[in-house]
C-alpha cells in the first residue's frame, strides 16, 4: 500500500486476481470504466471544520494524500478455492455519474406518475447484509378489488376490469386492477436513445435478499420437447404464448415500454396531470380519443358538407 506522488503520478491501473485470471485465459475484455471520489471530503461541515473555495482546492489537490489502487483486501489462501467467482468487495461502490463536460449540474432522474401515486421515496437502498447504495427508491402501492357482478347491472366485457365465467344465476366475478404508468426522464446527462434497460427483482421472504426475475421473451431459448407430456403439477404456465414460471416477470405483472403503451392510457394520465397543472410536453394528440379508445373511422365531415354529384 503506497501513496501517489501527485507531482509525478497521474493514473495507475492494477488488475485484481480475478482480472489476472481472465487475462491469462484471454477472456479479459474491458467494456467501460468509472471514476470514484470516495476518498475526497467535499462537505467540510461533516468533518467539523470550515474553509473557503481556495482552501478547498489546495486541500484536495495537494494536501490530501491519495492511496494507489488496492486490488484485493483478502489473502491468497482465502481465495484459493474461490477463483471461479467474481470478487465482490465493498470498495469503490459509488462511481461518479456520467455528465456532459459542459454541464454545471449533476445528472439525475425525473419520475412522474401518470397513473398511480407514489407512497414514499428514499435516495438510497440498504439492507442488513450490504452497504448503502446510491440507488433511489420510489415505493408505489397498487390495489386489486374483486367483487360480485350481475349481467343486469354490469357489463360483462369492459376495459375497466376483468371478468370470470358467468354462473347459472347470471353472476360473475369482476377484478378491478390499478396500473402504474411512469414517465422517466434522465436530466443533465447524455441524450442517448434506446440506451436504457429494465431489470426486475423481488424480495425474498426475509425482505433482505433480492431475487432477479427473467423476462419470458428473453428466455425463449429454453429447450421444449413437444413430445413430452406436460405434467398437471408443473409450475409453468403460458401467458400470451410465452412459457412462464415463478422466476418470470410475466408471472406477476406485465411491463409495457414506450410505444407499447396504448395512447388511451397515456391520454388518461395526461388529463389527470393537467388538472394539477403538470405538463410533460409529450407529443401525443388526445383530441380524437374518447372513452379510452381511438376511433379510426371518426371524421369531422357532416352531411351538410357533402355535395351532390351529378
């Protein structure tokens, strides 16, 4: 463990034991890099003293020693039987965000609920078995209401709820489901299209461990034997032609993104935001949308506008 000589040293790169193993196999393929400033104190009040901007610059650039990278915090013997797993040390866990060089503000996310409401929020995520991570948390609650309906007073087919089979007494169960429609916008960062990915996790029973779920559409490489008789006790089911199980996202809810979202849902959310004087600037025309659907045959031409042809 040594310190940088700030008059001569600029940058130093070290491979971890796992990185050296990949390099030996020819499998080391770096794809990105990140910068960290965990060793820099910006808020002097947290350190119990105060200073002006000039003193801060001198303290950070020249007066504060910086350690050279430490590739591992454990001994070789303890890692001898664990060389095939990626090291997961709780160091360098707060990378500096990506910003435009000309930006004077830190990047962040703007989240707006078009349908549904936020119940609470937090700027970090933590558990009893991991350190704090700067991952914002926004909690939402969705309610599902099941009630008994009758054909004499309720429509069997509706866009507002799902219906069960009709019983002999003309009654059926209707399930009203709330949905969550979010508008996410990255601000003060880079403007890249189609550069975001979605990952879904669920809490384990201990509410500490996260289990990652897989989208069924991305898991269609699974080998399916069409001659194999399906067991009646199989945990798998079919949703929209996709085979799902307890590890699939579609087993719990459906996620639509961007152009997959119907304009009727967007316009419903936009109208609610307008009542609160909130405008998102989305380029969506909602004038021709009535009762949640788009009438492609609608026209503004009346009978008086039609001229007789001889």
